[in-house]
């Protein structure tokens, strides 16, 4: 096959990365769910533990 990684592929990769990052980061900014520290308190994740409807 004769595949070349071109400028369009790079642009699509960067755009996809930004879209996925915004999809993960935006909901807590609008009041839907929140992030809490996980595991050894060195990273954050979505709060699956709080059962209050106003948080989730």
C-alpha cells in the first residue's frame, strides 16, 4: 500500500483530540457531574460515587 501521512491527517488528528478533550472537560463546567480525586489522589475522574441527582 502507498499510504502517506499528510497535512489533512494531522489536522483531523488534532481536531479529534480537541473534540474529545472538550467532551470530557465541559460537562462539569455546566454543572453536570464533577471531578474527584481517584486512587492515590494523583489523578481525577468523574464522580461516580455521589448519588445525588443534582450532582450527576
